[in-house]
């Protein structure tokens, strides 16, 4: 008898959960990321540590700056990414990238009033760097599996993977920054 009374409540909760909106990220062009960033760096992850900020776990990555494309001169920068594991708890956030210790990246960063530095557009603001096998470097970003909103059209769109030579990415960012000034 008790089970029959709870079945409609349980079914209602499942239906309500199904109607909750999924995470939608704003789709950003390279020009938009460059313009909105307070810093753009090429760097290598040297360490990470989790930290609670209120109820949210952030993983703070210390990045050795190899090149600065925008922003203040600094030998290192600390980047906060939502999610991680701390005090026996684990949190994940849609669109949050995973940075690997020793990994080399181009990062589009934004420092807020709180002083925390974040990635622009979460995973959109991270380009992994790998050797192209010919003495050069390739910058790549996988397509996000999250829904993206194209603010120009107001439509939900799918993200696309990006793969470009590091020199070309550097030139495209420089051109975007010169157009923004």
C-alpha cells in the first residue's frame, strides 16, 4: 500500500527532473575569446590543488608561462577550474576541461573581481599543444559535448573541434586583438 502511494510521487519527480534545462554554454568565436580575455598565455601545467570555495570545489592549476599573448607579464599564473576532488567529495561540471600535469596549452583567461582567474568559455578557452611530428606544434581543442548557444542567431548549435598550427593560432589571436583595439 505504501509503495502505491509513493509511485505517483516518484514518477512526478522523474518527470520534473527530465524537464530541467541542461547546461548550455555560450558559443564563442576566437575573436570573442580574445576580446573578453584579460590574459592569453601559452604555458605548461606544473601543479594542481583542489580547494573548496563555498560549496564548490575548484581545482587550481599553476601554469608556467612560456609565452604571453595578452595581459600582464608573469612567470606563472594560477587558473581555477570548477570541479575536482577534496575531502572525500568529488564534483564535476559540464564543459569544465581537464588539464594534465606537464601538459602544454594555450589558455584564454579572465580574472574577475574576486581575483580568481578562470578559463573563458570553460573548455573553449583551452587549446592542447602537441608536436606535429615535423618540428612544429599543433593547437587542438575537442568539440564540447554540451549544448551551445549562438548568441548572434539565438539558436542552439553543436560545437566543432579545432586543430590549427601554433603559429597560425598565434597570428589569428594577434589579428583579433588588433581588430579589437
